[in-house]
C-alpha cells in the first residue's frame, strides 16, 4: 500500500515516545513519504546529516539533548524545514525553538490530519513557486493580487495602506505557516522594530477590519497567542 520511492519527500521523525513514533511512521509511510526515525537528539543530528530529509518533525522533550540544541545543530549547515512537536506546557520552549530557527510547531496531542497539512505546507515553502502572485481564499471571498497590489473582498476592491500591504503580503505568501511577531516586525517595519508588538496589533486589527467577515473572530488571520500570526487562505 506504500507509494514510497526515491523521489518521495523524506521526513525525519525525532521522537522518543515509541507509540507516537510508530503512529507517525505508519501514517507517513502510508502516504508515500520516506521516513527515518531518531529516538534521541544525537541520533537525530546523525540522521539529518546522512539522510538529508526534506522536513524534520522534532519532539522537544528528548532524553539526551535539548530541542534547541538539535535545532542549532541542524541549522548550522541546513535550511531544512523543522516542525517542532511539543507538549502543551512547553510554550516557552516553543518560542525559544522558533527563535532558534524552527519553522512551525504543533502541540501534542495533535490530529494526524493537521500534522499532515503542516508537513505539506512546510514542503511547499521549501520549494516556493516564484510565479505565484495571486492568492484566492478557499471560500472565494478574498482575491489578493500581490503583483498588482490589488485586493478584492467579496468582489469589491479594497484599498490598503503601504504598511497594510506589506503585512498582508508576508502573511499571504506564507499560507498556514506560523510567522513570529519578530519576523513580521523586522520584515515589514525593519530590523530595529523587532520588539514593537503594539505596532503589529494595531495593523493586524486594521487589516482584519478590512478583510474579515467578523473581525472579532477571524477567519483568515489567526493569532497564535504569545507567538505570532498564521494566515489561512
Ligand atoms: Ca518526548
């Protein structure tokens, strides 16, 4: 039943819990991914170097190394997407992991469908399509033409300020990805603005007022509390 081949994307699963590791291995293999499994941080670093996976799923609570040590070890030479898998109480470690170069996180217990969606999103980002300048939301309500700087909401053109555009552009070019506050601030405002979380709150709420059917319960621009934002097209 496996459709695995040499060209299938390779996933390195770093997980010391045998049951979770097995569930991931079975599900990913069934969907045609090549899989490698490491139960310790050291093994993870070795396998990452030898197998060159296309994406890494990294449990933060490992028996030998801290999750951040594994991230730093991989980031020393590779830009492979790293999705951190962590327990709910580890929110500080999650922020730390993102700061050190992880791309996304998912909280245990997770739904397999959500994990697979994150995995696909990470793989898509790793091979970006430069011609993809138009984003349509699944519900057909938003049409964002990034090249022309033209936005229509339910068929009506909507004007955005320059900063609103830049913010929407970063979000829309990274669908489903958690973008940290620091990344948004430094990309949109500049490197010296990394701490100005209040700017971001103001502009996100302006954007939501223009885009969202119900700005108080957002459909497209989601807040990840204490971390950043995620755009769901
Ligand atoms: Ca663990």
